[in-house]
């Protein structure tokens, strides 16, 4: 009898998986016509730019665009932070973003009163982490960049955040990021897939970075991906992986080493929390994920959920871990978090280049900037 029950359970599980698979395939088939329509629209738009009917504005100042073909989750923000760290000791750096999911509109320059609500979470992260650089936001980047240069006239290099599809500005250097586990070559246009435009859009990139690679990725896998992407003769291709640092207390900034046996609740409102979750599982056996939508603004009810989640952990020492992007949105509830004495910690993250190519990439960036600045001075 026990065997019959087990067989029935196995049968039900297989049936459930089959139904789920059937539903997913059916939905993808139904969504495919919408992907075709969206693809035609973006193709026409790109052709209008390519033929000069729609105008791309070129600025003499060195401009580096960092973006992707897909919707979110490629690790764009830590790559911009890498560039900021690389450049800020040599040049006056500014960033310009759209300011996604903010409550304001138009151009804004980040000042002392800026919050994630007013300028968006990613620009606020740049402003919080690097207070010495200029940070601006604006939906219409062609109009926003001159305003940013007026607010920060000493700017020598501008980093355009998520500007690969926003072609109103023609960047001097176009960096496109694609995720290791979801290469653009194997993806489809939304809503059938996650691409914002045809795969052929990669041709606009001067440099491509395959992000979130396994830290110990071998040369054979690297060569296989290079063959899959097949970069053009003018395109550079690099590979990066994520590296997590020592977490720090949300309120005090004091660093804390996560000891074995710590109960961890990861509270994340990012596109893909999986890399963080996998890393935390290497540090503790008791890890639970409290997931929120990407760019989510937390409420007091969410703090209650975090407290409830902590109470369900069996370990004697417990922590709430969040990302730096989530932390800038949680700053809006800083007083509430302090009053509740939540053990909230922030996990810093950065990228590093595989195959000892950091030096090569850095030189590539500096060569572009030096050449662009030389042309700028000649034009003056």
C-alpha cells in the first residue's frame, strides 16, 4: 500500500510539472505575436536613428554609456561603480540616469536633500556611495546632459546609466552588458523573452561584458561564449564575476562578519536576488528569502514582515541582510528601523574581471578618455 501511495505522489508531481510546462509554453506562444510587433516598432525606431531622421546628439566631453539589451538583472550598477572607482581619482566624474521609479519628473541634480524617491534608487546609490561625484537624472537625456554640465561645470567624464536603448545621445563609448546565465544571443524580445530590441542591436556596442560569470570559469567556457557571441572586429569582450564584501550595519556602518550558525533572512527588492542567496548559503545553513519586486519602496508593513521572519529563524544570533540598492530605499524608513532595533545589515557587492583582464579593460577606458579629451581640446 505504501508503494501505491508513493507512486501516486510521484504521478501527481509529474502531472503538475507537465501542466505547468504546458501552461508556460502556451503563454509563450500567445505572447509571441506581441514580441513580433514590439520588435518591428524598435526596428523602425533604430532605423530612423541609423539614417539620421531621428537625431543623436554628440557631446565633445567624454561620455561612456553602460547598458544592456535586456530588461534588468545584468549587474549594470556594480559595473558603473567600478568605472567610478577607476576614474574618480583622475577625473571629475558625473553620472546621468533616467531616475527610474522616482516620484519626480524632469531634470534634477542630486543635492543634500536627495532621496531614492526624488532621484531613483540607483542614482541615489551613486550619490550615497560617492558623494564627491555629480549625479543627475532626467528622462530626456539630450536635454538633461547640458543641464548637468551647467550644475557641475568641472565635469570631465560623464557615465550614462542604462543608456544603450536611449539613443538621443550618441556616446563616445558604448558598453553593453549581458548576463552569463541569459546571454542575449539566446533570448527573445519582450514579452516573449527579456530583450528590449532585436539581438542585432549588439552591433552598436564598442565593448561587451559578460557579467555574473562563475568566479572560476575556465578558458574553454570563455572560448565557447566568445564563439556564441561572435564579437565584431571593432568590439572588445570581457568577462566579470561578482564579489561580496563584509556586511555592515544599516544604521552605524559597523562591519560584521557572518559566523557559521547565524540565522539569516535576506530581504531583497532587486531583479535577481539569486546570486546573493547562493552566496549567503555558503556562509550559513539557515537562510530565508523575503522577496520584493524590483525597485520596490518598502513600507512599515514590510518591516513587520522582516520582524516576523526573524522570529521564525531557529538560530540564536539572527541578521537581516539586504543589498546596497535596497538600502537606499530603506533609508526612507530609517527612524522606524531604529525604533524597532532591527538587526539590519547591508551586503556590499562589486565586480572583478576574470582572466587577469582588469588592467586591459582599465587601459581601454583610459585610452578612450585621453583620445576624446585630445579631440575636445583641438575643437576648442
